[in-house]
C-alpha cells in the first residue's frame, strides 16, 4: 500500500494506492477540510489507508511512503517530539495492532507518483477522475476527540411506574440523569453512559431524542403492552404487521428498546391476524419418493372436479394411476358415491390387473390415451409399452399408414408380441433404475424450497378453510379456521386432529393444510 499526503495553498489531501493480489489497484483520495502541516497530512493519509485495509478484511499489509520522517518515527529510528505528531504516531501504531503482520518502508518520490497525484485531488475533481478514484471528505483530524455534552441533574421523576423486572433500563437512566449514580454491574454502567446523552427528563418522565421529529416518551413494559394493543386492534386500527406497527408507534411519539420484538410477538399471537394470515408459498414437508418395482401393485386414486356439466350430467372424473408403469385409468361421473367408486375400482383395476397391494387416495378417454402413449420423464417409457410390451397404434395411422402399418402381418406380429412379453420385465427393471434417479433429482429440487412445519401431539394448530370448506365465504372469508389440537401423528407431516373439547376431526390432515396457533 502506497500513501502520500499534501499540504499547500490549494488545499490539504491524502492519496492511497492499494494493490490487490489479482493485480488490480484501488485508488482512494482524502480531502481534509481543516488545516494541518505536511507531516500531519502524511500521517492522516496513512491512517486512512489502514482504516481502508481493515474494512477490506486485510490481515497483512506492506506500507510504502516517501516521507522519511513518518517511516523513521514508526520504525523507532526517530523520535516524535511535538504533541500532535506524538498523537498521530500513537494513533497509527494502534491501527497497526489490528494486523497480523505489517511492513513499513521508505521509497523515492518518483516511485510514489500515483499516491502523490491522488493527494492533490479535491472534492471537485473531474468526473473521469472521480470514476477511477473514490474521493473521501474528512471534516476533522483523526486525533481529535468528540466533545461529550455534560450531564446535569434533571427534575425529579416518579419511580412508582417502574415495577417490571425489565424496566431497569429506565430506572438506570433516570438515576444517572438525576444524580449521576450508576449501577454496580460494569456492563450496565457502561451501557448507561453510552445511552444517556440521547435521553432527558421532563416533568418527571423520561424522553428519548429522536433522529427526526419530537421527543419520544419512554414507556414501561405495562404501558408498552397497552399502546401495542390499542394501535394494533383498537380504534382506527388495521391489524398491521409488526414492522408497520412499530413504525406507527414511533410516529405517535413512544419508545422502548424492544419495540420491534414486542410488536412481532403481539402480532404472532393475535387471533384475528392468524385466521386471516396468507397461505405459505413454500412446501410444508420434505419430499419422500414412493418407489414400487412391481407393476400394478400400488395405485393412486383421486377425484377431480367439479367441471362444467357435460353430456349425461357428468362433471366429475375419478382417476387411478399405477405408481410404476404410470398406466392411467379414468372415468367421468355425474355424482361421486361409494358404490360408483367401488364399481370403478372393480371394473378398471381388479378385473384387468388383479387386486393391488395398496390403493392410495386423499379423499375424458382421449386425454387418458394421450397420457398412456406419451413417454414419461421418470423412466423414459410409455405406460402402454411397460404394460403390454409394445407401443399402441394411434388412430392417425389408419388415415396415413406408417411403415409398420403398411407391412403389418398378423401372424408374425402375434409371434413377435409373445416373444416381446418375455422381455418386458427387463424393460421394467431398466425403467425402475431411471425412475429412482429421477426421484432423487426431484427430491433435491423440492427440499431446497421446503419451509418445514411439523407438529407434536398436543400442539394447537389452525386448518386451511379452503381444505375443509372450500365453498364457504368469499373474498373476505377467513383463510384459516380453528384452533384444533393435534391428537395423533400418523407419520411426519400427517396428523389426526381434535377440537379443543376433545371431539375427533374426520380424516387425516397434512402439514400443508396446517399452521401453528399462538396464544
């Protein structure tokens, strides 16, 4: 790091050139808005360079200066006799203690041309120069000490309100501002001294000087709770979030040290805010891939709708999909009844593929065929080929015959198809490996976005109103209902609930539909 200082008729300044390990150079100029000698300017430039290096987290620094006096005093070869020079020397030595290793060397002026040029810049430097070098303005010398306003005894104050265990901060400040007494604990005494200049006592009450606006009245814990409640849900209140709530309280003219934290806790426990809280955008549970290597052993069944009423009054669709082959069965229904669901499972699953080991459920034909003959990303095969060992013929092949259609031989096709059925197991095994890899990729992507919400037995939770009563309410309807109590954990992320009176709630509920209730 090269430094240089200048003092003359055109002004006072310092220049710093800080090379980086990559070979780049940081140019920094300092303009001093006070009078000082040339040697003092050299020290100011060096102090500014050391502060810059510390800000950049530099632990080892090599300093180069063309001032023999500065280098001599810092290395101990010369003595700093004058008072200000001795103060500057002590300041720089104190800054150097912040580095693991440092070196100081004198160089000829010709080798310090860049720093010398920077020291002669002013705050009115041309734009093309200011883009290369950052210009800093210093209004007072680094060795000057800030004046501290003397603290005088204020008026008497009322101690009767300071009854809370956490109100000691007000008591300490009032005692110190009244008669100068400090707490016995060193850390509390130090905090009082640092904070006292921004406080004052008027008519027996403690006030804080705001950065903008009038004085802020300091409140005890009991008074703060009353103010938060009134501003959040009293007259002219809007149930605002914690950040806005704390800003409103400051604008009203009140203060206490934990205003933001207290507002967050109050808003978190507000029942009205909880039932209208927006739905979380992140998944509530981690992804658990379901793998099954036996075709048609596990089916997922779901009901979708209601859609626009079609011919025959049909507006619902019941869908079943095999977890391994992705083979899909679907049927349109006018109404959803237990008998119709049983009939669908018997007709479309059991009679065709046998009784599955698992049926998993949470509560048009051409579209289904489009799914059956499309390769699935999970395993790269079509559901039809994994089911029957060959690809399906599409209707378009009758209008525009393909090569296989034109050369179709029924007898040969039947023999080839029987042979292919013996190889379908191998295709299924290869598809299972691909699907396992795909599931791991999906799990990693999904889990990066999860905001986990898991609960324990006895926890009180709110339930999504959309999940339990989707047709109730309009735009102003509550987003959540409850609270309910977690009765049992079926597995992580899946729970049975009960009312606070102990009445069980039907079916199981996923974390996606639940959030913790605070009281």
